[in-house]
C-alpha cells in the first residue's frame, strides 16, 4: 500500500492579532470580528477541504456554535486546532500550561 502525502495550505481564523501572525507566516486567514459567524461558517463550509490545517481561536469556537459543529465534522485528513489568542495566553502561566499539556497527552508529570 502506498501512502501519498499531499501538501495543503493552512487557514487561521481569529482576531486581528492572530491573523497578523498568520499572514506574516504566509497562511490564509479569516478575521473574526465577534459578529461575523455566518461569514466564517459559509467560508469554511465551501472551502474547508482546500486546507490541511485549520487553526481557530477559542473565542471563535465559543461565539460560533455552527463553526464548532462544522469543525467537529471535518474529514479526518484535516487537522483542526483550537488555540487561545495571544492576549489570553499572556495571562496564563506558560510553564504550568505546557506541563498540563504534557500530562494530558503523554500521561506523565514533568516539571519544566
């Protein structure tokens, strides 16, 4: 059995700061203004399969239930990642945040 690896683009959906970071990295982006859930949903519904990775801010997921449902039903070959915005992340204890991620996904308590 041969595996064919295809390169697909990355899409970022979030606030202006997150989109600025994404555009600097050369990704496609949709700015979520807090009120354009229908626009985000319609774009994803039409174009999601063009992307290999879709990164979405937690604010978008919380505000747009239809977008959340659509992301949960994407084909398995599309990786969707929900992240906190940089403004939210600066309020977090980064060391504890990464220790929690390690504990959750690896199952080990590691002190950084």
